[in-house]
């Protein structure tokens, strides 16, 4: 059992790098980053902070909002679940900065190259999300906050997720206009990634059965 849990966390932490690399690939397509990364990306352009650092701060704000909505009793009951989000976000944010370093020279020149880069980035992100779902040990603060909001106000996860992403895009646009005096980080790629990643993740899901034997190894039969 312990070995199975360790394997799940290994898959989770690998998925964090894949997710980060997918987000950076989408961002490098220069058609707009993913909805949940819009605000931290804009703030990384408007401040000396790195994309990874602003992502960490942004997710800590998500955590604070979660706890405010959950109430003291629920926070106490879920404290381990909540605390696990901190190392998860730290690793994820670090992976974003590493991915930005790896991809620093990548800059597609034609619109076709940008679109192809966007699609590849969406596929990478969908893969990372699928691996995180397969690991099934914790949720990132963004998804967890959507779950908390849905429970608090009794709305379906899908509806809350759509509204949540829309609000984040609007916030990114406002902050971009306020600090950069033009819209940066939000574009047609933001909408395309929002529409494409979910279906891609569902399409890839059957492929991840290849992890079943590794995540849940069958007990060896005892010699009779």
C-alpha cells in the first residue's frame, strides 16, 4: 500500500512539470496564455518577478480564498489537504520558471507556427492534467477553489469553472491595460486553450491505463 501511495505522488510531481511545460508552451505561442495563468503572466510582465513567482503568489491567494469560504471548522478538518497544496504549488511554480528557461529562445514566427505551438501546448497541458487526475492524491488550488465555490453556493463544478475562468480572463485584461497600457497575455489562444484542453484530456484518458499496473501492483502470490 505504501509503495502505491509513493508511486501516485511520483506521478503527481511529474505531472506538475508536464503541466508547467504545457502552460509555457502555450504562452510562447504568443496568442494568449491559459485562463488561469493570465493574471500571473501579466504581473510577471509588469513587475521584476518571474512567471513562476507570480504563479506561486497567485495560488496562495487562491488558498486564502478557499479558507475564507470554507470556514474555520472545515479548514481544521481539511488542514492536511490544504497544507499539501503549498509544496505542490512551490514545485509547480518552480517548474514554470525552469520551463521558461528551457524555452527562452523559442519564438514561433508565422501565425501557422503560433497556432501549431498552441495546439502542441494544449496537448502537453492535457497530458499533465490527465496524469494528475490519474494520480488522484490532491488538487491544485485553482481547481480546489472552484470545488469549494461550487459546494458553498451549490452550483455544478462545470458551471463554476466556466465563470471562474471568465473572471480570471477579465482580471488579466484589466491588469494588463492598467499596468502595461495594452492587452498582453490574453488573446485567441486563451479561448482556444480553454475550449481545447478539456476535450483533449478526456480523449487521452484511456491511454493512462498504462499506469494501472505500476500504480496498483498486484500482490505476489505466496508460495504454497
